[in-house]
């Protein structure tokens, strides 16, 4: 008997898989860097929160650190786990949707950046009641750059480009934000999910945290097609992820919402294009009435944050967008 995912992959057999050379080079470079530093593990450098995370009122309800990807760790360790993972097995509507998204990701054109190049990500942010309560703007666009070697970042703040000091070492944060680490992640979905679980240090909420980590990596980085596809397939292995019955409105356009409830009252959605299954961004929806510690009353159905991915590409210098 042919399962749903096998049939789905067969139907997309004309899609050529991405060339593995770039991922192999990145993985080799990462492992060499790790081997050089095994004797001493440097203290992780301080990492600046992305602008949208610093300015969104949603940080008050406890998700910004995870979604922004700024949890400092002592060392990420090798990206490839020593034990051979169980085979990737997933089925059902959620898995089918993520498989379509993964196939789309694998066919996206991509040229790996040189170490001196930069990755550029532009997000449009729409915020709700928490931002209004704090007197913050409800709409904002953020533009950020990461040098491809992982040692420098830049951001547009109030119309001015701010370039952070260069770091002597790769940042040690979870989820990873530097291209060498991202490009060297496991390309087996179950191995990647295990890698995230062992580094999230989140106890019983490990799957919820792993979901947020993947959401952040998809939204805030420029990823090799194989890594992006693996992240999408790993989402299908997380229990509790659901698919919207039909398209939802996402910043004025239809989208498929793939979501997971967090803390019992909010759902973190990953949004996909209904036709192509391209990743569009993420949002936070209130699923149970809730009052924040600051006294903001949120009602079921409120959309508190939308993060629309406008652009993600390789550029030659910070400040450039194309």
C-alpha cells in the first residue's frame, strides 16, 4: 500500500533535488570550526534582539525570546547527531501540506552566499491590543542583515543603518542565526527535530518550544533549500500541530494556517500560500480569552501579531536590499 506522503512525492517526481555541494561545504566548515574549538568553549557573545522583537509588545507575554531566537547557550555542538535517526514517517493532512511546502522550498532558486556577503530579511509587522496599550505603532517594517560568516549583523533603526561590532566567535544562540550553523543542520527531519529538542532545555514543553524555534528559523533567515525543506518536514512530526479548515486572511491575502496552541490561550500560526505553499510568515492568534500581566484584555479570535516575510535574499553589503 502506498501511503499519502509517498504518493505525494511521486506526483512531484519531476522536481530536481537541490545540489548538495553547498550544504556539504558549509557542514564541513562548521565541523572544522567546532573541532578547532573543542578544547575551550568561549563565553557566548551578547546578541542584540531583532528590532521587531524589541519593539513588539508581545514580548510581555513571554514569547519574544524564543521567537526572536536569542536564547544564549554554552555551545550548540555538532549539527549532525551521532545516532542514526528513525526514518522520516508522517501522514495525514498536516504532513501532506508541509510536504507540499517542502517540495516548493526545494525548487526555489538559491546560490549560497560567500563569507563576505550578507543575508537580508525584511519583515512587515502588524500588532494588536498589546501594542496599542503601550502606545506603540501598530504597523512597522523591519530590515536586518547578517554577514554570511556569522560574525556581524546590521539593522535599520529609525531610518539609519546600524552595524553591530564584529564578533571574534560565532554567536552561540538558539535557534542559530548564523549561516554556517544553519547550512550545517541535519537534513533528516527526525534528526533535526531531535537536535532541537536536546538543545531547547524546555522540559515538558519541548515540542512547543521546538515549534517556535522552527517558526523563527523559517521567518528570520535566508536558508539553503534543503534545510528549509527539512524544517518544514520536521514540523509534521510535532504532535499538536493543526491545519486550518480553509484559507484565513493574512495581511489582506488568503493563506493556509498551520498552528500550535501555546500556554493554553494563544496559537502560533505558520502561514503558507494556498496555491504554491510558499512560506509567507507567522502570526499569533488568541484562542481563549486572556488578560496579560499588564492588564490588557485579549479576546478569543484577536490577532495580536502578524509577521509578514516581505523579502529574504543574499546581498553584497549591509544596507543593500537587492
